């Protein structure tokens, strides 16, 4: 197994001809729609990540993206130090960023045995095109095959029904729920429920 990256790195697009099974099928599905998945993050990707982090749908559920993950170059460098394998979904014809996902070490008291965590964001410009499921399929399969087969877990908000549906579709099971308060882009809090899920 490889070591999770801890910094910006050389990037390349995953090739379906060098993969198999679910990952290969998902990459082919994305290619038919005109998209590819770039593995790794370079400094040239920073402006696109910053723009994605302030989209309304991302701010609603993931306000920390624009403050603790993708705010600026130093912020991203600090985030990458946590060991983050980054996947960028890009439209081949334009090079435009359609989504970002990552996996890496992480534990939670809500997920006994959970060793890996991750996240996925899809740009508002590309939602509704059937991209999230094959994108996340590649992320999960590639992580397991090339980096680690440890227990993968995600967390999300119950009100984010689209994310919950996709996770469950790909085999995530709800382990625990917790009533909580979701931070809004306006700095206030809305009642919501945090959902903790593990794969398999």
C-alpha cells in the first residue's frame, strides 16, 4: 500500500485501461459524459478550489471549506499535512473543476474501528448530471486498492438528503445519529442531525 500524500504533488488523470471492476466502470461512465479524474493536487488548482468552497450549496453544509481547508495556499498546505489523497473531477473539454473529493486517516468516537475518512463536493454548475455516484465510486475503490483497506467512514447532515442517498447507495450504513446545530453561512445555527456512516 502507498503512503497518503502530505503536500502538493505532481498530478495525473486516472486511466480506465489500467483499472478494473467498479473503478473501471465508473471511470468509463465519467469519460462518456466528458469528465476525467485528476489524482493529486497542484498549486494551479487552488483558485478553482477556492471558488468551489464559496458556492452556496457548499457553504450551506461545509462552511469550513472556505476557512479551514481551501481558504488560501497556507491553509491548503496545512490541510494536506493531515495526509489527504485528493481527487479532482474535471470537465475534459474546458478543464473546469466539477468536483473535489478526498480520503485519508481519521477517527471518530462515533465510529468504532473507523480509520479512514473523506469528503466529496460537487460544483453547482455540474449537479444533476449523474456525476456524484461514479466519482465517489472511483474515490473509494482507488483508496482501497492503492492506499488502504481500513474501515472508511463519512459524516454528513441529515438535511443533506442528496449526500445521504449517494452514500447509502454505495454501501454506507448509518452507525449513529446525533441531534446538533449546523453552522450557517451567516454565522447562526440551524437545528439538524449529524449522521455517522461506515462503508460496508
